[in-house]
């Protein structure tokens, strides 16, 4: 978002300069116009490159402090849901896929029974310096699970551990008045499209989302 503001600022400066020149009747020299055009294009290109790729370079993240979450995380969900026989549901193996750029983030959570996708997500830094991933989601049960679970919405948050291996931990709440805990420790840079393939994969390792670690 900061980069977008910088682009807007450059654009406003150019427009104000142009408006003043037209109002005062001053001749518009092609040289300043060319310089403004080149500068604006350069800013746009650099901002786009930063937003898509440069931001996650380790050297850059040493200065920004931003964690790298982009990729696939493997862990479990502990839910408050109680079975019909009165017994609690055991921990559910889960896979979290994060798509991240410098300006935006999206989240998908896969289990054997459902897929949750974010409708709004943000990566925030708390007053204590810790980073938190928060999102609103829509959960879509798979066909085989729709008799016991219906489509629903909810909110979730994950705090990013500061030490390698701590991973992501947090909680979620749904409009069905259910809640639970989330924990994801293993990370892979690859993108997986289902829980089964990710849970069976061998390229996961303990996560180290910060460049300084």
C-alpha cells in the first residue's frame, strides 16, 4: 500500500505542475514532460517489481521485517465440534496455502472434508512487534461431507512465531458458533491443490519465515 501511495503522489505532482503551467500560460517544454514521463514509468515499474518479487528477497526483508508466508503450510485444526455420540472430534490434519505479495495476501485452508477460502485477508504487525495473519473466510464442504457440515463463514487469525520451528498458531470462529485452534509448523514453497497431496509430500520442513533467522 505504501508503494501505491508513492505512485499516487508522483501522479498528483505531475498533474499539479501541468495544471499550473496551463493556467499561467507558460510554454510546456518537452524536456520536463519527458522527464516526468520517464520518472513516472520508472516508479511504476519498480513498484510493480517490488510488490511481486523484490519484497521477499532476504536482504529486503532484513530491513522491512516482513515475514515470508507465501507457500503451503502443514498442520492441524482442533475444533470445538462434538460428534453425535458426544465424543470430541480428534485433531484434523490441515493444509494452509498462502499467496502473498507486498500489498496483499490471500488464504486457502484444505482438509479432507472441506475447503475454506479467504474473502478478505491482511498481514498486520502488532504493538509488541509480532506479526499476525487475519482473514475472513467461506467454508465449502466437499460433496461427501455435506450431510454433516453445511457451507458457513468465519474469521481466523494466526500469529507468526519469531523462532524457526514455531510456525503459525492461532484460532478461528464461525457463524455456526463453533471455534477452534489452528497450528501450522511445516512449510513448503510449493503450491498444493489438495490436502491429500500436501499431507503425503516429503518436501516440507520446519518454517523460518523471517530473513534474520
